[in-house]
């Protein structure tokens, strides 16, 4: 078990969206860490993610849990719409070319 703590100071909505995508890719093993992934190392498989953001129009306070490998996820204290609004903010920012 390896805890990872990521913090943003005064984040913009698109930055939160980018962080959520990064966490998802790390958590699901889609983003390898290190150089030995071809031999089965360097992948993470998350058990739970705790989100705690109180600023902005859509605060994030809750936990995302996975029961086992290949299992679905459950949102505790979060709504998918909350997560999607930050993902949409990132997409809008990217489309604007900023």
C-alpha cells in the first residue's frame, strides 16, 4: 500500500479536471510509473481515492472505492455530475487553446 497525496493551491476548474484525469489513470494502472512496466512493474491499482476540495461552485468531498480488481467503483459522498463538471472545464480549456 502506497499513499499518494496531491495538493493544488488555488486551482482553476480545468486544473482540477486535469488532476482528476491523472489520478484516474494512475489509479487504474493506465499510466505507468518507472521504466520496468514491460516486466509487470510500475503499475498502480487503487483501492480508494479521497477527494477533498471545498472551494469553487462544485466542492468535492468524498471517496471513490473499488472492491477488487476488475470491479466497478462506488462513489461515497460524490456525484458523477460533480466530477464531470471539472472534466468538461478541462475540455473547454483545451479547445480554447490556452
